[in-house]
C-alpha cells in the first residue's frame, strides 16, 4: 500500500464484524494491523488498546476495535486517544449500529457503511415542532421495549433531529443523548430515558 492510498481512521457500521476485520487486515497489508475483536468491548479491552497505541511505530499501524456491544465506560476512556492519536496510529471501529457508540465517539471519526442487516428506524415525529401529546403517544407505543430496541430508537431520534429535521443540537441536548446511552447501559427504564430525550426538544423551539 503506497502513501497515497493510506486508509484513514474511521467507524465502520457493519453486522459482519469478523469478516470485515479479515477484509481490512488483508487490504491494509503490509501495514501492521492489531485487532481487538470482542463480543462485548469492556474497560480492560480499552486499557489494552491504549497500551498498544503508545507502542511507537515508524510506519502506520492500524488498531481495529470490533464488538457487538461497546460499553460506555470503555468508550469514554478512549475519547482523548481517538481525538489525539499517537504518531502513525489509525483507529478503525467496527460496530453493528451507530446507536452502540456514544455521540462523542461518533464525532471523532468519519462513519462508513458496511454490511448491515437493518436500517435506521423511521420516526414520524417532527422534533422541531414536537408537542406534549405526541410525546405521551410515542412513549405509550414504546412502553414495553427492551434495552437494545431503545438504543435503536435513540439512534433514530438522533438521525431524525440532525438529518431529517436539520436541527443544530444544543450542548445540553448532545449531553442528553450521551446520558441516555449510559442510562440504558445501567438498565434504566427505556421509557423514562426516551421521555428525557423527547422533552429536551420541547423547550428548544
């Protein structure tokens, strides 16, 4: 691989984590590739990534993080590293959904689409003109959802707000999305978490 086609760090959204890792490993040769492919990416995995990143390299080294689930503590511990990677280090994160990653992580790297078995859920509510009645109706419809379904809805709400309704989210709204993911990780009631997000749009009109 020449210097001209050096792969930059990015987030790859794909449900085929292991096969994407194998593809990248092959494509990135002869560069060194270190993979951290897990079912659940935990704080001890994040510590191992940090240690690996600070092993100095004369050529580009790619550190690939892939998991079905990244917990919020491990993600938060990598934020500074992702923002200011050591020399010659590129990070690639493979996740089955954007909702599995904190917005603060997603803001650090460009997102690319790989093979995904489902798309973002459509949300019919216009968040720029949301009313209390719509919030109560939405929460009633989703009163029995599970944690992973709630994460998908959070992703859909974020997409609806930023892409469909073209809203510029305030710092408190962005913090609320981060907080919502953390609360779901801690097994908070999904309905309460979704309510917190939706209510944050009412006062911003």
